[in-house]
C-alpha cells in the first residue's frame, strides 16, 4: 500500500527527536546532581553529629553540670545540664519578648499600616535588621546594658540580644502569612458587625496561626544556635542557674568553649552538646506542629 | 415553612432585648426547642419587619475615579430588589456603600446619604459596627471562616459583635433553619464549615448573617459560584427571607432577577438608568438602554 509510507511519515512528527531526548537527559541529570550535592553536607553533618555526639551521651551527661576540670578522665569533666537549662531559659525569655512584639508589628503592618510611608519605613528597617550580623546585637546589648550601666553579665541580657535577633525574623514571617489570609474573610467578619480588633483576634490570627508557628520556630531555632550574642551578655558559668539576673551557661557557648579545649573528652562533650541542641530544636518543631494542627479544624 | 422559620427567629432572638438584666435564663441544657425556653413576648409582631433603604445622591469613589455617580434609589421594606447591569457598572460598589463596606478599601470613599428607615448611616455620629449589624451582607464566593465549625460559623456574628446574651444554641438553630440548612447539618454542627459543598457553604454564610438578626441583607452575586440546583435553593430561600428582611441582590443573571425580585433596578456606567417592578423592567421598560440590555443586545 502506498499510504503506509506516508502514514509513517505523518506520525513521525510526533516522535521525540534524539536531540530533545539528549537535552532532557542532561537537564534532568544536572538537577539531580545539584540535589545530591546539596544533600552531601547535610547528611555528613547529621552523620558526624550522631557518631561523635552519641558517644558522649549518658544519663550523667544530662544530669550533671560541667566541673571545669579538663585534664582528668572523661568521667570527671561533668555533663551539660546547666547549658541545656540555660539555653531553655534564655531562649524562652527571648521568645516571650520578641514573639508578641513581632506579631504585633506584623499585624500593624498588614491590617493598619499597609502602604503608608511609615509602614514602608518600618519594613525597610526590619529588612536591615534581618541582615545585621548576630555579634552586632550582642555588642549593642554589651555596650548599652553592661558597659553603659556598669553592671555585669546576666542571662536576661543574653535574652535581650537574642530577642533583637529574632524580632525581624518573626515580623517578616508573620507579615507574609498574615497577607495570605484572604481579604474575603476580613470583609465578611466586618460585614457581620465585628469591630476591627475582633476580626483580627478571632478570624485573622487563628487562620494564620499554623503558618506563624513555622515562622516563630525558625526564629527560635536560629536564636537557640547563636553563640556570639551570648558570649559577652550572658557570659558563661558552670553551675545550673534559674536566676536570669545571674551569669548563665548555654549550649552554643558551652560548645564554643569545649571545642577549643586540648582534651579529647571535652571536645567530645562539645559534639554531645551539639547533638543535644539539634534534637531539642527538632522536638520543639514537632511539638509546635502538633499543637498547630490540633488548633486547626480542617 | 415560611411562617415557622420567621416565628422561630422572632421567638428566640427578639425577646432578649425585652428581658430585664436580672432575669437570667435558668442554666439548663441547651434544648432543641427554642420556644420552650423563651418567655412569650406580648408585644412581638408575628414577623420582624425589614427596614426600607433610601439612597440619596449617592456617589462612590476609588481614589479620583467616580464609580457611582449620584444615584437616588429606594429599596422598599420586605421586598427583594435586584440590581442588574453590565460588569463594572458600579452595582457592587453601590451595594457596598449601603453597609459602609466600601470605605474598607484603601482610598475609597462615598458621598451622599443612605437612609436606613429615617436614619442616615453616613451621619458622623453613627457607629459603623452598628450599621453592619443591621445590614448584613452575603458575598459572591461562599467564605465560611476556615478555622471554625459549622456551629461556630453561625455563632460568629453573635460572638464577634459581643451580643452573646440568650441561648446561643437556639439562636444558631433558628438561623440555620431560616437558611434552610438545619436538616442537612443538624447532626454535624461540630464539623468544619469549609467541609460543606459550595451551595451549603453559601447557605451557611446566609445563616451566619441572619444570626445577628439584621433588617436588611445585601447579596452581591450570591449564586455566581454555585451550580443550578444550589442556585435554585438560594432563590427559594430569598423568597422566604423577605418576610423578615429587606433584600438587595446584585446579579449578572437576568433570569435570576426575573425569578426572585419584586423590583429591579438597571445600572449603567455608575448611573441608575431605570427602576421599577421587575415585570415592567423586563417587558415594558421606559428607557431604550434598559430594553437593549434585557433583550441581550449588549452587556
């Protein structure tokens, strides 16, 4: 049949050309390669944390304070109890300061300030603050609250430095989430005769809650891992301390000090502390997500 | 059905305002029979009447652009008035001026008077919040509050406007019955409102605005996101609701206007062309532009 040849030709235009096939394969390969490349350091970090960190974990590691001894057997150097509790206390206070203020600023920007010049100015400064290196916040608190007042280091001063660090992250993430809340919801609540503040508290914030939790967690995770703002604000100490007006130990500072030690056992304690910090942030993440999910009906 | 729905509303919402402050309800288990709890109100009319709305020289602006250009229009009490006209002719904007939602848009403002009964809602001494409680609104897209259950959605108006007095449960039931949704959702009031079908969601939104007991309900293309069967239900509902409220409905659908409205107003480029009994507008309009629009020559 003479038509079969033209039929094949007719269908040939639907075949993928070898050139296109080759291009596709190269592009897919490149993307996969980049993904694997990015995963390598991540996996290595987790691998080393587990290998080196788990070795120093033991019940007494979590229940004893560091002794300050470094030239003796590993059993006598002590654990990281004060650092764990210190980090929890400092970060909790920092969150208690920065989260309400940050959310309030975001609510103002989205619900009231909108495109006004003052709102634009606030956004600009928030962006500038996001880019400020963490040590600058520490330095600022050091100069104002320690040199400026002639007083000494204290846990709450560390919290203040961390709160400054968290603030722009909280504001920016909360603002983005609040802008995602559909205007139709605000309008229908207003049309029901709800005053504006009620609309914000009863409709906008609950709708935005799950997203805001994520933003707040990012800020907390970042703050919990910061060493620089704590070094010369909360300083460090060996003992567990529940008074935020005193010197206070923290995980990042403990890690910083231990890593520079010549004793292997102390360096290993740094790995154990690092793993502890990662696990703590992971747990916090899980808990907050569970709470956020429960609070949402859908 | 109709009289049942409206008597429920009257029986269980109205008397709250008549009750003495000290005369607290006995703390009994929320009953499903609201009439049993509510003391009879001797002076209550059989159905709470809607109020008339009169627009006088109403002009609405977005920034410098004038979208509603001096409209005079009467919405009669307990009637359904449809507003028709091509896209962008200012129908929605005009309706949003009635409960002062227009001014929520940055840069938007309105001039002229909107009289609810005899009372100018644009008077400087007026509380916007009170205006919106008296004039409810149903939007184009069904938008139940996503974080709330069916029950909470209906109760939201009462809770948000701090008018919690009385038995919330029976008020919610009455509103759901009035919106024709009670039979479908009575067994699952605690489920999320967003889980209902589109038509049910829109009736939920109608129940939500009915719960605060408004005198006027504005509907901004309430069926444009719904299928024909859900649309029919809403239209039947509108016919029942006008017993107790004045209804203003913006619609793109001329058949819908013909089906539900007592009177119809035709708008073009921000101006009111003509208003009259629906029958007249669709059969013997006095303005040639109206005739061209309703016969499908443009729009």
